[in-house]
C-alpha cells in the first residue's frame, strides 16, 4: 500500500502532433490580436499626455516627447456639463438593449425551433439575419425616407390626412423608441442564431421522455429548453454587460444625423460626445482620456458581473 506521505510523481506532458496542429491553427488569430489589439494599447499613454504633433516626426516620437499631463485630460469628461446626460443615455440604452434583446432573441429562437417545416424555418432565419449585415449608413437613409419632413413617407401620410408634418429629427421624445426599435430590428437575428444553435444541440431524448410523461410544448420549453440554455444566456449577459459603457456609434450618430441639436438629450452617448469633441478641435489627449475611462469602466463592470454570477452559480461563470 502506498504511503499517504509519499508524493505521487506526475508524468511529464510531452509535445504532441495535436499540439502542433492546434498551435498552427491558432497562429493567425494570435497574430491578428497582437497587431490590432495589443500593440495599439501603447496609444493609451496619449490619455496622460498633452499630445502635440511635430512636423516631420513619427507618431512614436510625438507621443514620447509630448508633455506629461497626468490626470488633467480626464477633466474634459468629469467636469463636462453633459456628463450626466451621456452616462445616463449610454447605461440605460445598453441596459434596455440587453434585457429586451435577450428576451426577444431567446423567444424567437424557441419559436423557430418548434417549426416542423424546415424550409420555412430557414427562410425565417435568413430574413431575420439579413438586417445584421446592413450598414447603419444604409439604414439611416431608409429611416430618413420615412421621417424626412419634406418628402418622408410618414409625413406624406400625415399631410394627406390634412395635418401638419412633424419634424421628427427635432422631436426628442420619440427617439428612445426609434433607437430601441432599430437596434432590436438589426441585432435580434444575429443573437437568435446563437441561441438557436444551442437549442439544436440539446439531447432530443429529453423531449421524447417529456412527451411520454405527458408534457406539452410549453412545459417542454420551460423545463427543458430554458434550463439547457441557462449557461449560454448567462455568458451572453456577462459579455454584453462588459460593453455597457460603450454604444453603437452608427446607431446613435448616423440615425439621429449627428446626435446633436434639440434631440441631444435623447441621443447623445459617450461615443458620439467624443466624436463631436474631436470635430470641434478638442485636444486628442482629452478625448483619449474619455475612451480610456470607458475601457476601465467596462473592465470593472464585466468582472463585477462575473463575480456575482460566480457566487450564485459557479459553473455558469466565465472565469
């Protein structure tokens, strides 16, 4: 009998052919992340510099020789009179997108999975997935065709009814509904495919056993489909929470035609605010500080969300 005090020798793991193949497979992605994700992080130093451009010198030279500003650049965002508005819009819009997007995507995925006609199922998936590939610039033109004051379709119907046309791009109250609707219209199909692929991976014998026990479709969804989707739903929730301080620039800027003017309070987010600041000749160090704040805030948010999930259900946490 082996003594409990004698340490067990572990076999040394040798490099295998599978390790070589997997490493080669991962090499292009690794190079891509190094070039486009990790190397650009050097630019974070601009947030702490009074960045000045010297003619004939390289970017790295300008960054290194620019005067150190410390945390003064962060005053651009912290002392802004619009800080509350852009933070409120960014967080509340994203929270609404997460909740409504998750409910709608899961619901549509379940409904399509219950279709018996596979051809119709593929057609519905394609129709719902198609808007995801459309640029917000193109969508903005379509939206303008409906909302334009002079020749928009909706105003045309209003004037035909004998009423005055509505200046939609100056009416702040309707824009939260427009932005939420357009986001769900464009993104639901993509998220639905993720949940639908998880549903197709559920063991069919679970449903067969439920049918034998007399469970109807609603009970099968509630007691089999949703519990099996729990880990995917939580993972998607954590990843989306990690982007709660970011906003889809095209959605808020292109559709609202600048996120400014009388609809600023309803459409402005941190991203549109920074872009408008760059156009107004605000020093790049200040705008870099604002985006650096976004990155740190999102990192903290995703870690907090993961920690909460880990305390409730450790198997559902990402890390």
